[in-house]
């Protein structure tokens, strides 16, 4: 089969092989600027938006994708070369692949190359929404102080160089300032990251920054910018070389960076868009007045469930999440964690059948075709732990509920941070706090609680005697007998 490079020129030939956008992309205006064009955005919001644009009446909601960091150079170059097009490969449960070319990213910008262009785009009158996937750590929130972290060198840089920012806060501030100065309308800033109250978090962190960077803008933001909360969900592993080769082989599409994901998707959004929004509900998103319970459920069951499987699985020597969840002992442990420690903290989830939800998670985690990497799941655990697991521990401690399994997972993380699995093989730790985690992990061999001293992660958890006791016991147990033997015992307790 003739190999076709994915780009606008070849799109009609490619449409004979896989589904392609039915709309004329050159007629689509940019209504959304999205920051962070990694796999998740392209499997989720860009996918929903592509579905929406298939309706020929919808013309105002194209996406301008912004790559914010130097780290994003490769993805930016790829998308630029492919005219913003990429293939989404859905790995179905039966092992088949559903492929389609997504066209909703109609423009791309690389912030480090031309910051002013990005600021101008965000300030342009046709843009009504700025959406973000900047990762949990990107919000610059310090768990210990519960405040915006002004000590971050990048924030120090942005305060000194407002026209050449490096962080999202610098960009948003400059863009909103321009909108205010030019008498333009405000817009919506919508987080698509896994954070409880992600809209509130975005608003609070931005207002903290603005109070220092441009105090006269505060009032205007309060009146003219909305920050809806949202729960986002679709498991999107890192694309592998095999995925790229397979697409070329089977469909003859030469796509340098397709996106792979699971069939499941969910997007629950608070309907709070000050300058209008796409009718994403027509393509499966849910608009609700209060998204909090959905967020809490997803973060503390799905995301925390991932961390449980990732940390325990990594120590045993597994590479993918399905291997971990298909180990019956680890699966039972996760089940117990969800039922005994998380469920009591969730309160009333009207209209949701929690048992079905938990069951569906086990099925999704177990999808052997997805091959979701444990390295991906364990990456940046220092930013994930305070969001995915700590709230469960805090609620349970308050209610005198069990925290035994969460303490076990925390101890597993301390041992994981030594950098070797139980077979002595090196672990690929990817974490902004890698050095600190490793130093504390080494001290923890003699004194396990040393690991809990990282207060930007654990806050004051080390002052809870109940937690510290369970954690220390679990630490020693894992160190002496290994994950699997311990997990078996925990399951029988
Ligand atoms: C994962 C998430 O990063 C993680 O640890 O739990 O990326 C997860 O796959 C997504 O939130 C699924 O919606």
C-alpha cells in the first residue's frame, strides 16, 4: 500500500482508508486556545470538538494548540508539519483498532519561539475560551502552604519579564491585560486537568499571581472571566514506536505522532461559560451545575487506583497497568482500597451507581490492548499524591476510618523512590522532586518516617500518629517480605 504522509494535501486520499474530517478546515475559525497539546488533549477535548465540527453549521470553535514548554518542541514540529492533523487510534476491548484523523486543531503555536504571538492569540476577539492541560504540577500550588508558590524560579522570571513569559500565569496575565486595555470582552478559562475543583484552582492561582504582577487587573478578571470546574476522563497511554509502525503498516498512513486511547471517555462540565461555548453536549459531554462529586469520585477512584496499581506493580516488576490489575492479589487489594477507604469519603453521588463505576474501572484498567505504561502512571507522583490520595487519607482520619491500605501505598512509594524494583532492576523515575524523593527514601531505610517529611507533598500528615504507625509497619513489612506476600496478608485481614 502506498504510504501517505499525513497532511492536508493527502487528506482526501487518506479518507479512502480511515475516517477524516468531513468539514472544510479552512473555513473553521479559532474560538478556543488550548495550552498543552499532549496525548490527553488530543484524545479528549480535540476529539469531542472534532465530532462537533462535523456539523456543518458549527464553524466558530476551531482550536489553536499552544505548546508552552521547550519540552514540547517535538510535538509542535510534528503537528506543524502535519497541518495540525493527527490520527486517533482507539484500542477497543476486543483488540481491534478504530482509527480516525482529527482535524479540530486548526492552528498551532510554539510559545518559546514567539511568546507575543501566543499572547496576541489569547487576546484576540474571536477567542472565547482558553483551555488547559498543563498537568497537576502546572498550577504552582504548594500543598504545605496552601498558596501559590512564588519561589518557583519560572514565576520569578515571569514577574521580571512580562512580555516573554514561561508559565501559563505569565501568558494569561498579559493576554487578559490586553483584553482589558483594548476594551474587549472577557472569556472562559477552563482547566482540563485532574484536580479537585480545577476551575477554582485555576482562578485562585491566577488571581494570586495577578495580585503581584498586575494588581489593577484583579477586579476585571473577577467580572469578566469564568472558570468552570470539570471532570475529564480518557485513559491515554504514551504512543509507542510500535503504534506508529503499526499504523503505517496497516493503513499506509505516515503519522509521526498518532494518539492511542481507550474507548471510554467522559467529560462532565460545570455550565459556566461567560462568553458562550460549543454545544459539546451534542457529542457526549455532560453539563451539570455541580461537578464536584464527579471530580471527587474520578480522582479518588480512577486516578488513585492507577497510582495504587502503578506503585505496587512497579515494585513487583510489571511494566503495564493491566499486568498489575490482572494479578489477583493486587486486584483484591485495589478493590478493598476502593471499598473500605475511598467509598466512605465520597458522600452522596446522586444518579451514580458506585459499584458499577468501580467495576468498570477494573475492566478499563484490565484492558490488555491498551498497555498503559506504569512509568507514565508513576511519573510525577509527587504532584499526584496530594490530589489523588491525600484527601482520602485526611477524610478517613477525620472520621476515624481505615487508612491502612493508603498507608501501605505510601510506604510502597517510599521504597519505589529508592529507584529499584524487587528484582533489583532500575526504575525509571520521572518526577520534578526526583532528587529530594530519593534522598528522603534513602534516609527512610533507617527511619521510614523521613519520607513523610516532604511537606509540599504530605503537608502535616507526619503529625498523625495513627497514619505514621500504619505507614511504618507497612514500610518494614514490605522491606522484609516484598509486596506480594504483604498484599496477600492485607487482603486476608
Ligand atoms: C493517570 C491519568 O496520570 C495518571 O496518573 O491516572 O493520566 C489517567 O489515565 C487519566 O486521568 C484518565 O482520564
